[in-house]
C-alpha cells in the first residue's frame, strides 16, 4: 500500500520524514536503514542530528547501508557519497563507524564488492526502512530508466540528465563521474518499509508517472507500486500532479511490465 503524507511547509516536511525514521530507530532493537544522499535528505538529516543533540535519539544500535556511490571517487573526495554521509549525518550522531556502509567507488574488484554489499545487508537482517529520493528521470538509487526490476547491487553508467542534475555539486559537468555503484531495484524492494521523499514542483511530473502511471522499467520508481508498505512524504508542489489523493493505491493491482 502507498500512503502519501502531504506537508504544507518545508519545516513540517522535514520533521514528518525525520519522525518516521526516528520511529523505526526507536522501535527496533537493531534497526537497519538504507539511506540516500543528494539535496533531498539534507534537511531530514539536520532534523535527525538535532534530535540526537537534544538527547532524544540515539543511533548507537543502528546500522546503515547507503544506496550508492560514484565510481572513481575516493571516500575522502568531498563529493563522494561517503564524505557526504560523514558530513551530513554520521559525524553528527552516535552511530558506530563500523555500522555505516557506503559502497566503495574505488574497489579493485567491483563485482565482488557488489556481492559483498548484498551479503552484508542480508547478514544484518535486511533493511527495516529504505529512505529514497527520486531523480527527475524516475531513478531510485542510481537505477536509471531501463534497469531491470530484478537488479541487485551493480555498476551503472549514469544518464546524461543525472550527470547534469548533479553537476551543481561539482565545479563543472566534466568533473561528474560517468559511472556509479548502486543497490538494485530488487535490493531496494526487499526493504520491509520504504520512505520516499520529494519536495518541489520539478519532481511533480515524475512522481505522477512513478506513483500513478504504469509499472514499467522505463520509470524505475514505478516498482514502488508493487511494494506493500510505502509512505511518500511530499510537499504540496511535489504532489501537485497526483490525482485523487484520497485513494490508496494497493500493491498488486497493476501487472508488472
Ligand atoms: C542518491 C540517490 C538518488 C537521489 C536522486 C534525487 O543517493 O540515490 O536517487 O535520491 O537523484 O536527488 P536530489 O535529492 O538531489 O534531487
């Protein structure tokens, strides 16, 4: 089932999202989270770090797995997703360093690393919650349009649109890596619960396609319609093209493409 939580302002949006994540952390004895990078989660990480600073949230028993990493960037590179996570969340809370997992963009054997990443997630007991942003082309993680719904962690070539969208974090477009390593769509779907985050009118058309359009590999996020427990926390602009928000879309109503 897909539930949409509509938020009237940015502060409310961040606190709704952070409350859902904090709820899973408090409820489980050994919570396992899948986490995104990018612009979308930053205010949510701020809210989680604030709860930790206020003494009401501990990450001491939490294990995290990031969705993706750029191929070719050292973990210490400012724009690597490892560095992003250290800056925006890990260094601000009490998560043990050994509990954080981000794929390595410079692994000698990428295929072996992808397998080990899957195994580590499985050994941790699978994810209680996958937190996702969505790309303008419908990607989740770095699963670009056309990626198999059956995919597990793998190396991908980034779409030109994705590289352009992410160029704002780099000094120029040619600095943006051309490849990434990402959890697959099937890896993401295996999380017990999914929290999809989006803000802003630029995401409205793709949210409409992903959440209410046909389930098709050309819109990777449309696979979420087949998950049993998805909550989308959206602001009014992001949700502006969704129809009939009182309707609950149930898993399995649509045939997989
Ligand atoms: C990042 C990730 C991507 C982003 C998506 C949206 O780890 O997996 O799918 O969530 O590209 O990016 P922003 O939030 O920058 O719009």
